[in-house]
């Protein structure tokens, strides 16, 4: 699998140059922000995902209550949920963003995954990533991930 340089949401100029009928244009790549939240460690947890098309338009928002788990498990679960959804949308390439530096560095192989449970989750992520022709995954500041964080926390708030 080939990784490519980081990209961000398209600029207004890029978006205005896109086809007039985005509904008929096939999705070739997505920009995805993921976040996992846990109130306590472990505690009640949620996952949030927000997906953008190449024009920078939101195409999907996902929030999922995860039960009681750790913040790191919640981060991995948010990414797994996003990757599964991206597979159903049949895209070729992904730009992934997370504020979990630990998870991003583990996925990139910079940090070793020592915990057995985390090894299983990391393996699931790697297997899902293998279905895409290109991807990149970047660690971002929490302030840049606010929308996904809101979704993750809403999942906890609305668990009932």
C-alpha cells in the first residue's frame, strides 16, 4: 500500500473547480477525522467520525456509543468504524486525521504496540487499511479535531 503526502480540505478555489453535479461524481478519496472519548479511563466511551469528499463537503457524520472502555481503545474503535464505512463507500484513497498521537504513531510503526488488546485493534486497522490503494494518517492538535470530538461525546451523552 502506498502512502502519499498529507492533504487537507480543499480550498475554495479547488472546490469551485469541481464538477457541477457532485452527487453524480464518484468518490475517489475521502478526508476523515476520527476521535474517541472516554469519561474515565476506563469509563463510558464514544467514537466520532466525520467524512469529507474532495470538495470539502461533509458526506457523513457517525457517532457510536462504545460502552465502558479506555480512551486508547475508543480512539482505535473510531478509526475502525471510519475505515469500515470508507470501504462501503468504495473509495480508493484516504486522508486520515486523529488527535491520538499514540495511535497514529503505532499505526505508522514508530511506536511498538505492547498491549495485547491494542495489538488486536492495531491488526484490525492494518487489515482494513490494506484494502485502500493509498492512505495517509496524521496526528493533529485537538483543536483541529473538534467536530469529531463533539460527535464522540454526543455518543456518550445520547447512549440511551
